[in-house]
């Protein structure tokens, strides 16, 4: 690694945005290097659910269209966005998916309802998943070096689950025991991998998506240089011409003849930036992205050379819980509670004992409601998930598994009345969690009435297809609302967590980073959470983070290739014709 090494494109960050940018660029004949600050590659994307929201994807015959997509999005936007950038996303996302499919990445539609099912033209076919990947198709070095899924996506911190297995086991649907036994057999019968590592060779969810993409990247000879963080951007003659990086304390420069793509994630692990930008800052340790990874280094580097920012007040919110890490004294592990908060036989209340949201709504909307309630009452962040023994028997509460797997006696003594609270009466529980007794009693009584009628007149819980997706079909008449009346009663604190940040460097429709005058900074591109979301403070459906990340990585590579003479720029008339025909994957 010489101080004078040069590539056409340097990609900073190895998540979906950076990986797709690198893969597209090398396929267009450009030399590429990926630099990654962490010890392992794959970024936050590898630890995620791996879903991409790709409207009008046409993976299977459907009735979606560009017009229907904008009818849906436009009914939901909360503030100003760059219209041409939003249009570029909707138009280019199917092309990005077509590109990945052409390389053998097995994308399939997921029957996952858009997050706002009452909005016009909401659908359940815009989210796209990637089929499971056999990690051993990477060589041993890369197999163990790709960032691994969190324990929350595994059974017993060992057995990887795909989306179908997750829903089967978490809801105990018919046949779930057979699903679980099959997972055990698949893992332990893989003797060769067990001799190498305890890691499951099955890469699922985000690991599956990144595994398939990185198999293509490594087949093309692209290097991913880990433990190499961005220190600063090199500017010469008003153009970004390279990067200065830090590898275990050693600083050196890498030149980029054609462009630098910043795809290094957001700033959720930087408390100073959270305090500066967020209306309710929250704590870095409540984030559910990889610990201390996304600190906004690339955002700061861009700002230091005059780049503008946008949407920095918003996060990709998700309710989280923390609990002591098994077999690691004095460390806590963050658990997502995205679906737990909306299960029947439970209710979420602020510290005044009052509800503030449809608990079964999307996790981002839940977080937005926490922010709004905190600003209004000062009694949120954290709030409380209150549930009874029926819930405890059936469902998870963050890291606390159902009683069949984790009976109360198996919960460590130091968790009680610190991480999980328990009492034989609601009054006693309210006293333990310092919530007004009368308010909590009234809230629970209301929920028990709603369970009988099946109608939630306050927030409409269980009144749409998205809510019902996470309910219990055995609970009638509303699968999302069950009585909270079986002792003992429990409560766990719910934090304002996140999947990352929605805001970042301001980039245009071509993924070019712009300055305060909206003028592109030559040679500099941004994608993923390193850039502002094309939706502003909106999360339209499952995959609303990775879909735009991969798409604008694709767009950035295309623009670099056009400027390098490797790709012919599409004529405006052709682009317009393609919009009218709708892209077909």
C-alpha cells in the first residue's frame, strides 16, 4: 500500500450503498477500492433485515406504477424534499434491481405491506428480499470477515433465521417446532464449518443480501480494505481527488481519478452531532446499529470542504431495549422491540401512564410519536411496555424470550426491577415504575374494553394490514388487542432507538454532493445514510433505508462512468420514454 496508489473510484464504507456503487463501477470498467473503518466489512446493511423498498419493481407481474408510487408518497411527505432526487430514486430503483438480478443476486418480492396502509395506493409488493446465501461460497478469509448478524436475529445466539423462520418462531405459528428443529439439524450437521467457526454458514436477511453482492465483488477482484477510516477529503483545483485515511494510526493518501463515493453511514454514534441536530437527542447507546461505528466521519469530512446538509433533524427510529449481555460482565446489549410493542395483551404508556401511539404502527412512526410526545409532555424517552402473563408466555420483550424458552426463573436476578419489572397487581407495578396508579389502571381498563369490541377508538390499533401482520390470529375480534388481565404483570422500559440517521450530506439526483448554493462539488458523491434521505422525515415501507442506499450507489457509479467516458449518458427523450413504459425487472 503506497502513499501514491491511485484508483478510478474510492468508495468509503462497505454497506449496501458502497457495495453496489463499487460493483456497478467495476462492471463499467473502472478500477475501484473500498475502504472500511471497521474490522469487518458489510456495514450496517449486513446486520439489518436486508429488505429494499423498490416501488414498481415488477419482479412478479403486478399493477404498481410510477404514478401510483407518487400518489402514495406524495400523500405522506412531511416537508420539502428535492423533487428531482425523489423522482430519480423511483425511476432508478428498478434499474438497480435489474442490475443485481442480472448478476445472479436472487431478489424476490416480500408480502410486506407498505407502512401506511390507509394512504392512497398503498401496496404489499414493494419490499424486496434476497434469498439465503451460503457464506462458504466466499473463501474462508472473507467468510469470517463479513460483519455478522446480531444475536437478536438468531436463536440462542447461534442459529441464523431468515424472515420466514423469524415469523414462524416468534408468533409460534403451526409447524414452528419443525422449523426450529430443522435449523438445529442444518447447523450441527455442517461439521466442516463447525471446525472453522461457530458462525452459521447460512447468511440470512441483511447478511444474505450482502453475501450475494460481495461474492460478485470479490469475483471481480475488488479489494475491501478494512481498519481503514476516512481522515479527510483531498481537494485539488476545486475537485475532490482522493482521500486521506487512517490505518491503525498510520495516515496515508489514496488518489481517486474519477470520483470518491461516501457511503460510510450516518452519525447516530456521535453524541455531539445528535445533540446539535436532533430535537430529542437520545443516547448513542440506545442505537441498534453496530456499536460506535457510524460516527459521522464522512459527514464531517464533507462539511469541512463546504458540503451542505439536509434532513439532519431526523432518524430512522426504532424502539429498543437494553439488558446485560450474556457472559460479559458490565456490558449491555441493545435489543430491537420493533414488533414486541404492538403484540396483543400489552400497551405502551408514557411516564404519565397514558398512551401516545398506535403501538402496532411501523417502528419509525413509533419513534416519531415518542419524539412528539417527549416534546409535548416531557414524559417519554423512555416510555413503558406494560404486559401480562399471557403476553409473557407467548411473545418476546426485547431480549426477554417467551416463558417456554426463558421462564422467569431463568432471568438473571440483577435484571429484576432494573431491566424488567414484575408485580402481582397493576397498582404495585405502577409504584415500581413510578407511573401514576390511577392513570395506568384507567389505560389498562380501556385496553380491556377495546379487546372486547375489537376497536381502538384512540389510535386505531389493528385497523390496517400492517398492524395485523404482527398480531395473533388466535386473538379475536382484533388480533392486535388482547386483554391485559392475567397476573403477574410486567413492564420494560422502551428507549428511543434508531437504525441510523435520515439526514446527511445534501446530494442531488445524480448522487453528487452539493455546496450551500446547490452547486455540485466535482468528484464527490454520497449515498445511503451518508446522504439525506430522498423521503425527508418519512419511512414509506420496509427497506426504505437500503433501497435508496443501493439505488444511489448505483446512480453515483453511473454518473462517474459517464464522466469518465465509460458509459453513454441516456438522452432526455429516451429517459422520458422509459418513465412512461415503466421499468421491468
